[in-house]
C-alpha cells in the first residue's frame, strides 16, 4: 500500500475513533446529568432522546447530501466547528433548557461528520477492498464507543459533569487539526480494473437492493432499542443501586459484545446477503431488549446484553455494508444510513415516553411498548423479503 494511502487511512480511523469516544461520552452521560441535576425522570429523558433523534434523522440526511455536493472536508470541518461551539456553550449553561438546546446543536454538528467519515474510509478504495475498509471502520468506532460508556462513569465521578463537555471539546479541536492534515494528503487513484472477480455470494442487483432495504429497515429499529436503553440507563442503574462508575462498567457490556461481533463479521463473510442471519439478529434484539429493561437480577441483565450486542452488531454492519458496497455516492448513502439511525433514535424513545404518559401506573409500560414496536419491525422484514419474488 502506498505511503499516502496508508497515512490517509490511519488519519481517517483516528478521527473516526475520536469522534465516537467524544460523542458517546457526551450523549450517554448528559442523560445522567439531566437526571441528577435537573430531576428528569424516564419519561422526560425519553422525550429528550426522541427530540435529538428527530433532529439527527433530518440533519444526517442533509449532511450526507452536503458532503456529496460540497466536498467531504468542507462538511467535516463545518460539523466539527459546530460541535466545538456547542460543547463550549453548553459547559457554561446552568439550566435544563440550556442543556437540551446544547445537545440539539451538538447533534446538528455531528450530522455532518458521520456520513463523511463513512465515505472517506471507502472512497478511493478498489471495489474489492471496500468490505475490508468498512470492517475496520466498524471496529474502530465500536472500540471507542464501548470505552466511552465503560470509562464515562468513572470520569464523571472523578472530575464531575464538566468532563462531558471539556473532554469532548478537546477531542473535537484535535479532530480539526487532524482533518487539516488529512486534507493535504493526495491519494493515488484507485485501479478500478484490478477489482477481483464478482463475489459469487452477491445476488442479482434487484435482490441485492432488497437486502439493502431490509437492512435500512432493521437498522433504525436497532437504534430504537439502543437510544431507548441509553435514555433509561440512569433508571436501570438506580434499580440496582449502582454508582455512575459501576453503571459504566456493568451496563457497557453490550458494547464490547458488539465490538467482538464486528470483528467476527469482518473476518467472515458468510453472512453477506443471507436472510436468516438478519432475521435471527432482529428476533434476538427484541428479546434481549425487553429482558435488559425488565429483569430484576443483574446477572440476567448481563447475559441479555450479550445477545443484545451481537444482534445490533450484525444489524448495523449489514446496513453500512450494503450502503457502501459498490456505491458511487457514498456520502449520500452514508447520510441515508445515518438518517435511518436518527429515525430509530426518535421513534423508540417517543413510543416509550408516550406509553409512560398515558399508562403511568402500568409496570414496564415503556419497555413493553418499545418491544411491541420492535416486533412490528421484525414482521416488516418478511414483507420486504416477499417483494423480492
């Protein structure tokens, strides 16, 4: 591999990993801040999560289009600049409304980063190398994602809630410097003629598009579960009398399982365009999500997290792989992939909040309502598959 391409990849994955750590640290523990400092209960936190998901769904779609039209580096620097300003502002605000507005602005900025980063790691690659690039991308953000949840509680207990603003701000400033360096690297053109023979496992184009549609359906439902879970983590921690440090250690297990799943799927391609893998993951997603939120034994919660992490790992990997595989508009497809995530981030918490609003006395009303929503998505896979003929 030429030195320029090797340097380009190293910088891309470094920026991506930093982006994952900083944003996950902030968006996981801002819910603890809202709970501890402003008394937000599960319903209020779910409402905030739904708002942020709605913002992300629209803005990520536009962010992907912006990157495709105006250039990846213009979009990336714009997004990082907005995030830096938002972290600096939110660190000085002492009201609940101010913190919610700050989180919205961080979301807006973030929407210009992820679609572009997804495109940068695969653009310029020979077609046969795209799966490898996407695999490394998934592993990189999964490592720092899990690390942020695992260490975030410990950092908060050691330094207070200011760490969720100042550390991400420092990370964003580092990313801006690395982006300027990355922009100066001139990559050699990829040799399109050197692509390997067509993958025998890839179905005809019409059926391949159906897998993309199924993955685009499944992925937002995975984030229905993820964003609902993250929003109610303070309640789960309180149920088991966990400090922020222990909550981070205990309730991040699914993130490490997702990482292991990414590594396995990167090394083995037998799941490509195989319906049974996607549908099994969706079934496990629904079961494990309900178990995590309703179990009264911490060991059961840990066991359920193993299935949860494996399920969302395969679902997310499917969505991104099918979005990037042989695509010529990677930023725009990355934006659609991220917009689908935002839709799930909105829908799950919204359903959970509404169920708590109208059924406040029902035990596990939020968990039951969101699980029901996941079952609807599960059935939707079969509807889409049937259209393939």
